[in-house]
């Protein structure tokens, strides 16, 4: 596709973005300025894609032209030496032309996939054959991690990590009381404008992120004070603190999206029971997933057996995928309600009803396929195995928060009656 064709597609998407915004989610995308947000997203996204394609093409062209450039420079140097009256002797390395001619073409995609699957199967058989020894190897890893044979470091490290996390939680609770006292006057239980809803949610998120920074600082300080003096102790304490901090990030992001404790500011069309059930599901999945990830990282940092670590990673990602698939099916109607959004008397369009009723099937298939690809990556020692499963969820949450942040600034700069509640918007239109 040429650059002109890419530009045409870019402007086509930007031109129709207001219609897409108004039909996709009326409660979030209403307003005459929402099309500008979708224009910006479309143009920036396509520009990044075209830039990446251009950069890749440029690198490939540079790689193809590199031998020709080197030959031209060599010929110019030879001619200059000859004009100066010198003698030039060029020695061709023996067998170079033959090796270049005998170089096989790169394998096809099907061949690479087949080779990877066969190699993964062979490696998996080797790991499963050693599985009965993994427990003893894990115990041996913990024994070898202690600095002295008589020292019991693991219990002290777990106690220190628990004290560090408790101290961080106490600091966060104290910080939360202070924040509520200073910002209670800005809370409106029944906001009329969409910008007021988003303003409260985003301000609360900023305050909570400040509490997260305080939690990490206090927990690290307590961990340093109780330092056991060797690497295994520090790895254990830091892993537990990092897992607790990551859990709090998930909780804060969920509080913005679902607003379980602030129904008047909730931006998604859910009642209190649905928001509470979805929040509980997210917390349960996050607890198990982060615990499994922390266990894998902790054992690998202590020098766990490589084969046992690979099997542990595969089992951890499998548990994560099963939990996500089960949660997807369990809450398919609730999330389908979010996809439908709030609509007028005519109801949602047919395409949105189809997506709301069948969205969980492709999503569940993705989690299953992502786990299979992740297992192959683990067996072949390739990166990005764990993020293939949980990465899309993080991307969706970050994108949604970014979208709401843009809506907030647009509503603040260009107030629009459509950003009101539907009842107030109809009343404003009637007046």
C-alpha cells in the first residue's frame, strides 16, 4: 500500500470517527467534540503503523544495499591507489562464493511453526520425565540459598515481609484519612455533569497512586531496617512487596472503571450488585495470578532448577488462563451489558447486540491460544510468555483510563449539554 493510500484510509477513519464514537458507547462518547478524540486516536495510530512499516522497510533496504555500498567504497579505494602509481592485490577468501551460493533460503512460516511445536514437545517430555525430582530440587534450592548451614532465613524473611506490608498498609490508611478530611468538600454524591464524575474518579486515582508510593516507601524502609544481610532474604522481601503493590494497582484501576463504592460516579451501566460481583472477581483473579507470578520470579531468582522453573511457569500461566476463561463465562452477561451501553427507545443496533451476546467466545479462545503460545515460548526459552495472557487486559484498562481522561479535558474545555445525564440532557434540549 502506498503512502497516499495510507493517508486516504487515515482521513476516511477520521472523517467517520464521530459516527463511530456516538454509536459505540453513547454514555461515554456523546458530544460534538468526541469525534475529535477519535480522529486523534485514528490519525496517531495509523501514523505509528505507517512509521513502523516505513522504518522496517528502510532497515530492510539498508541491509540489502549494504554489500553494494561496501563494494563501491572498495572499488573507489582501489582506483585511487592505482592512480597514485601503487599496486593493488585483492585476495578473495577461499570458499566465500561457494558458501554464499549454498546458503539455503529461510524456512517458511509453516515450517517454523512445525519445528517449534516438535521442539516444544521434545522439551516437554524431558521436563515431565524429571517432574518427580522437582520437589526435592526446590527444597535443595532453598537450602542452598541460606548463607550459613545452621541459619533459618526463610521464616525470618517471610515475617519481615509481612511486617513491611502491614506497616505500608497502616501508612496508606493514615494517608487515606488525611485525604478524606481535606477533599471531602469536593465530593458530590449526585453529580450532574459527566466531567464531574470523571473528575472525582481521576482525582481519587491520583490520591490513591500517592498512597501507593507511600506504601512502597514505608514497606521498603521496614524491609531495610529488618534486613537479614544476604541476597535470598532481600529477594524474598522485595518480591512480596512488589506483588502487594501490583495488587493495589489492580484494585485502584478497578475502582475507577467499576466505581463499586461510588454509584453516582459510575461510568458504566451497571447496578451496585453487578459492580460488586465484577470487582470481587477481579480481586480474586488478581490475587491468584500475582501470587503465581511472584512464586515463579522468586524461585527463579533463588536459582531454581531450570526445568522445574519452566514447568512452574507453564502451570502458572495455565491457572491464569483457566481463571480468566471461567470469569469470562461467569460474567458474560454483565460485561455484555457494558458493551450494550445506554440506548434510547430504539434500543442498541443489531451488530452491538451480536457482540454483547457472543463476545466471550472469541475472548475465551484467545486466552486458550495465548496460553498455548506462551507454553511454547517457555519451552523454547523465548520472552513474553506470561504477558501473552494478561497483557490485553492491562492494555484495555490503560486505554479506557486514557480515553476517559481525554473526555474529561474535552468536557472541561468545551462544555456540552450532551455530557449531562440523559434526563437532564432531554430537559436542556426541551428548554
